[in-house]
């Protein structure tokens, strides 16, 4: 049955957690940013899937990776990173993206 049940993925200011809506909305797992929660990554092969890497127990050397699926993956990852990066102690680096501006008629224009 593992992985075949619904969970609510909660994004908080200090941690992420999974919640079981079938059993009184109890927290099934939680991971604090900068401690247990290590990273979140989109699955490039599927627009709805993402994975998280966490430490299951204090002192774990090998992280555990879990996969999830959601319709609004980009929003969820953005919300997690909003809190995770400042609390992780990692230096905040700048990232640049190559984008195209869409004009009022739908034409694409390069952005320098």
C-alpha cells in the first residue's frame, strides 16, 4: 500500500509536512528547513511530479528521497524555496533565466 494513499503536503514557514486527511488530519511526517529537509526537485519527465530529499532520523548520512504528484507543482516548489533557502544557511545565489516577452498580439520577443 506504500505510496498509494492521499496526503496533504503542507508548506510552512519553518517546515514541510505531510498530513493524512483520512485520519483526523494528523501529521504523518514533518521536516524542518535547514535540519531535516534537504532539497526539492521537479521531475523533468513529468509536469506534475516532484521529489524531496530528507533526513529520516538525526544523524542519517544517506538522505531519503520521496516522490509526490500535484497539478500546481511550480507553485508548490516556489513556496517551499521561499522559506527553505533563507533558513538552510546556504548562500543565496543569483539565477538567470532565458525568457521571451510576449507582446499584446502573442508575438515572442527576445529579452536581453
